[in-house]
């Protein structure tokens, strides 16, 4: 029996560099296609700097996800 594909959602994740006092805190937003928020955060942590702070910030609509041609498992800065 074939397994049903999991629905993928495009989660937006904010990644901020640590505040070292020498430079302003840098912020980058990524989009991660994943079945749930925890997997999206894991995927972004895998590509972000080790000391960066990662926080879920929202989701993209299915329409925008299609226009961006996002694929399951993909992580992309936006």
C-alpha cells in the first residue's frame, strides 16, 4: 500500500545573528517547506550559523508557494 504524501507548508523563519556589541544584529528570513513547524525550524537551523537565533515567524499562502516554485524539503532565504 502506497503511503499518502504529507502536506507541505511554507514556513517563514527569522534567523538573527548574535548581538556581539560590535555590529547591529543581522536578521535574515528563510522559507522552509516542511510538514510541520518543528521540521521547518530544524531545516533552517541546519543551514544557519551555529550561534544564530531561529524563530518561526509565519507561513506563506499556497498561491505564493506555487509562484515561488518551492519544493518539499527546500530551504531558501527570502
